[in-house]
């Protein structure tokens, strides 16, 4: 009888395992269907339309690479890509530096830490449209900071980058860094709080200066946090649209044009779906170049080891 019970228990375990697997698959099926339908199918459909002569409405009149040739022959697209590269490099670098220093400041167990943390993170809770409108007002020569400081007696003070095509992109950059540094701060602070206290004690015993401990010991240990921050910021750079529309509208001239605005304008206002989809496909490439290695490192390579 005991042998029968043992045998039945052995048989029931695989059945329970199968039931658990089936139930988990059924539970995740809706999310998988939505992800495949919304992302994979829609992205594939956009890529297909980039090889067609679609105008106001999508059609399948194939033109090969004509849309891409036309795209890279358009001066507005070239300026958009140049602006995106300049904006992206400075944005990621400044967000990482400012976010790291804010995290280091909060990691010192300062008084009112929760208040400072809320203050630093609050801009990230604001929409990009609101951020753009606020900074547009602050950089307005007749209403913003320039007017206030000049009324206080410093008449030579100038702070109106949005009206100068040469510096308008830097005005957008200031607003973007102000809005996104809090996210990096939160990630960095979580990474700093995860560092073992014995490392700090050992560094003090060895007489290593604090700044060297941060830059040569702590930062290398926070490499996953750094990679995550860069990926999130890079994706935000590629799809920046709301901030540009709210703050400058792409002007003055084409000084703050971005690829995302180029895509939206050509799909909607200009009625050129084929060219807009070609631009959207080109925008997809840098995202894949950024996210692809990260996915490989985080999910594929660890399974091999």
C-alpha cells in the first residue's frame, strides 16, 4: 500500500507542474497578444509603408528605397539628425552627472532627506508639455528671468536662448535636463544605498580620499545602474517631441527641429505617410542599437553562464 501511495505521488507531481505551466501561459497570453499586436505588428507595418508611395492614406504602391533617398536628401531631416546628436550627447552626460551628484548629496544622511528627494524628483512627475511651457516663459526676454534680473539693476544680463537660433537648442537642453535629472538621481541613490558599508570602512582605513572612493570604487560597482540610466535616457532622446512642440515649435527656423517632430509633421500636416514612416524607421535603428546590447547582456549572456 505504501508503494502505491509513493507511486501515485510521483505521478501527480508532473501533472501539477503541467497545470501550473498551463495556467501561467493562459494568464500571460493577453499581455503577449497585446505586445505582439501593438508593437511587433505595428512596427512591421510602419517599416512596410516606408517602401511605398503612401500620401494622405496608406497604400501599397511600392517605390523601393525612394523614400529613404528623398529623406536623406531633405535638409530639414539632416538638421534634425544633427540636433538630435548634439542634444542627445549633452543631455545624457549632464543628466548622469547632475543625477549622480544629487544622489551623493542625499547619501550623506542629510536632514530633511525626504523633502530634498521629493524636490529633486518632482520635475520628472511633470509632463514634458508643462515643462516646455514653464521654461518657455522663464526664457522669454520680456517676461522671464532676463527681465527680472534687469529690473533688479543688472541691465547687461541676458538669458534668452530660445530667440537665438545659435543657442535655442541649449535652451531646450536646460529644460530637458531639469526634468529628467531626478530619475537618474533616484536610480543612483538606490545603487549607492546598495553598496556594502564595509567597502567605505576599508577605504577610510586605507586612507583613500572620498572622491577617489566614489569614482574608482563605487561607480564601477554601480555599472548596472549606469547602463539602465543610459538606456532610459537614450530612449527619451530619440522620442523627444512634446518638449520641442511646447517650448519652441522647432524654431527659430529649424534650430530645434527633431526627428520625432519631422515624423509627426509629415504623417499629419504634410500628408506624406511614406516619407514619415521612412523617418520613423530610421529612428528605430538607434533605439535597437541601444536596447539590443543591453537585452543581450542582461538576459541572454547570463543564461549562457
